C-alpha cells in the first residue's frame, strides 16, 4: 500500500542537550562562578577544601568555552551593576562626558581580554586544598591584563569568608601587586609596617579607567564600611597596621590621579570621606579609636601615631581641598578649565569645605601642635 508523503511525520533533529563536561570540570565551573560572586561561599566550600588526585592533564574545549563565557558575562554584568548603568560625567580627553559607561567610553577601551591566569587559578583551586597544597600556585608569572586584575580582585573578595584560605593567598603576586585589590581592601595587606604598594598609574588610562569609573559606588561603600567598623578594632597593632596601609594606598592613589589629571576617578574618596563626616553631629577621634583595649604601646608617640593614622580617610580631605583651590585658580581660557569645573562641581555637591573643616578639627583634637 502506497504511503502519502504528506502523512509521514517530518523528521526533526533531536534537541541538543546541555554541554557535557566531566565532574572535575563541573566543579571548576561552579568555583569560577563563586570567585566571580555569583555563588555564595557556603555552597562551594566543600569543593575548595577537597583535593582531586590526580587532576586531569587538561580541560576539554567545551569546558574552556564555558569558562570563557562565564568570565566575560559575569565581569561585564558586575561592572554594569556596580555603577556602569548610572548616567554620570567623567573626563574624556579632558572634557566632561556624560552618559552610561557604554555611551561615554569607546568600544576599544571597554573590551575585556582575559589571559590564562584566571582559568589556571580556578583549575588549581579545584584540584588542590589551598591550606595544604601539594602543588603550590605562585600566582601571576607575567603581566596581567586589566580584566585579569579585576577578576583576581573579585576572587579575593569572594574568598574572604574562608578565613583560613584567604590569608594563604593574599600574598600571591596576582593579589598583592593588584591595584584593584588595594583599593577595595587595603586592610588585607597590613600585617606588617613594610608595604610594597602596586603601581596605581595604569588605573587612569584605557580599560582600567573605564572599570574604575564603574566601581566608584562600590569603592565609596567599601571605605565607608571600613571607617564605620574601626570602632570595633580592639588591638592597637592591628589599628596601626590597617591605618598605615590605608594612608599609603590613598596617598599613592591620589598622587597618581593628580599626575594623570583624572581627579574625577578619585570621586569615591571624596564621597566616602564626606559621608562619614556628614550630618550635624560632630565626630570625635573616639569614633575611630573607641574600641582599642588596654593602654597600647609604651611610648606616647606610638600611641598618638596609631590614633592619627586611624583617621587615614578624613586626612585626605586636605589634599582634595587643595585640588578645589587649584581648580578655582584655572581661568576660562586655560586648557584645564572644563576639567576644573567638574571637580569644583563634585566638591560643592559633596559640601567638601564643611567636611574638610570637620577633618581639621579632628586632627587638632589628636595633636594640636602638628596641625
């Protein structure tokens, strides 16, 4: 019996299932999402602490492709959510330019390029137990791209709840020489009085500058939270080391911002300082140092220095006020007039003069002879 072709069910290809990866690769991809802040620590900490013996010699093409997709999408999404979506003005070629980050920054300055180090770190973390690793991960063995640096800053943040893992990694080059890590949390690097600061100058050009524009709200929140938490620090040594790290970080960062004429990228310092000092209440140094226990160091000079250095953020308002005074001396026909007007607007909107006056009064209470 003949069959009409029209009655024959149309042959359709089977729908493609999810990409197939090994168990190790699945764990690696979950850890990668954790390092990018997409998965909470409690969901993956068992993966962090387990050791895989032996680890696979390499990763499949499918896994590498999924990792690349995860890196690019998660980092871009994080930057947009951090502040890239805001319509703000930043300098572009010396001129204030408004809009969202993708409207004011050219495509070639916001294109992310990852090297091999992020995936190499995720592989090591999946295969090894960081607190007792047989194969030591030495961190970056070469220059990191802007995207790599931001990834490692996110990774260090994600690992913070794992209190025994975080200290074992913070001294690795990918973190210790990373300017984003220092800006987000200089207290991570304050175990000693000897600091090796990264170079902050690259932050003011290219992709890093675009990233820094997006991160302004996050950085301001971090510094405000750090200042408000200092009243809970009981140990004099810890306070001295943290204040020293913060002072060194802010001083070096502001110096680099001034040299590059990108004071607009220091907006988070102004925002954080004026937020802490804002309001009608007049703060005293006790707001920062009230939690210190005991009499502290034997030498009076050391005790005073610890108290002074605890106020590292308010101390920066003197430098920011100098920028405002310099901006007011710029004439209408000078090359820097437009940029100076942008900083003046930021300073006035933050009520910088009031905050700077409060900061001076704080310093006078600590040591009136040195102000």
